[in-house]
C-alpha cells in the first residue's frame, strides 16, 4: 500500500430493525454472507487500506461486537478500541465518539452495511487516490432518482477521472430537490478537522447529528471530493441487498458457484 490509511472507524451502533428477529441477539454487522460476517469484510478492507488502528463505535446493548473483534485473528495485528455510543444521535455523533482514538491527520470510515466487492477494495482505492491533507473524500455512485431520499447526495462541480469535486452535499433529499443522482455510499476518508465541526453542529435530518452536514459545513475550509469506485456495492442494511450480496459472493467461490448456478436455474 503506497499511501496507507492508518486509522479506520466503524460505526456499528445501529439496531438492525430490518433484520428482526435475528438482530434481537446478534448485531446486524455480525450477520454473515454465507459464513463471513459483514464486519469481517469491513475489517479486511480496512487492513488492505493499510489500517493498524481500528475503532468500533458500538452500543452497550450490542456486546457481541466487542466479543467478536477481540477474538484472536479477527483484526489481524491491529490495535482495537471499542467505544459505546452513549445515545443513538446519528452517524455524525458516532464518528465524533472516535475523536480521542484517531492519531493521524486523516482517517477512514467504513459502514459495514455497504458491502463492496471488486478486485481492489473500495477504501484501498480511495487511500491510493487521495491527496495528503487534501479534501474530504467520499465514495459515490449513481442511484435511481427515486432513491435519493435514502442517501447523502452531492452537488457536483468538476469531474476529473474518478474524482468529482463537490460544491455541496445534502442528506436524504427528496428526488425533486436532489442536486444530482450521485449518492454517498459508506466509505469516507476524513480530515480530523471534521471533529470540531461535529462537536458544535445542530441536529439535522431525523433529529440526528449528520456527518453529511459536517461535510457540507467544511466544504469551504477543507473541500469535498466524490470518488467513483470500481466494484459492485450491495446494501446489506436491507434483506434484498443481503440476498443479492450472498448470491454474488457464492458465485465468486469455487466451492459454491455450481450450487448457486443450479439453484438459480431451478428457480427461474
Ligand atoms: C448513511 C449516511 C448517508 C449515506 C449512507 C450510505 O445513511 O447518513 O449520507 O448515503 O449512510 O449507506 P444511513 O444508511 O445510515 O441512513
């Protein structure tokens, strides 16, 4: 890794209500795609981006997260910290809870619900593409117009290769108000200046402290760039996306590809 990203933060305090009853006792990030938990894919992606310091923002009713990441071999040789978010105040607040554990000027954030398959992981691609102490960098992809209300959406300014400089970003806009169809997916490389912004920020969409609002507030000072990554993204925060990810993963696997092809043929 030519430009390693040493610290990666994993916001994992969400309740996973779309996966009840499984999530009554198992954190949604530990639900498996075949045998591998979503969180394990995220950890491996972080390690491939050069991470040595992993920070998990969990909640006290999800003790399984701390148990899992403490198991031998799960987090490679990384230094691991688990912090409990005291209240469910949103993604921005979760990221702010990592403040004392980020030692470098820049850090990565992975939302494990967004599972991305590709020949190179999404965060390693972004780590290599970033400028040191450059603009905040966020993974983006095109979504259908009717889906803009599920994502942060950027207002693009100028495109150069895979990078799109943004002049604005809004959280979950109505399709009629969306500045584009370029949606933020769950990978970020942030400058630590974001923490000051998050610490003083008012609540936004859904009454939560939104990371999107902090990125918008920092555009003039830090800048903001969207990054079109290579690979396929699956929204494993909902059952349909989890099913698609499971099929895609089975197809990649020598031991399962025949079975999945047969099943899909029978079902067709
Ligand atoms: C969060 C962010 C949103 C982003 C999305 C990506 O929303 O707030 O900007 O587009 O993750 O998955 P959530 O899915 O937690 O509602």
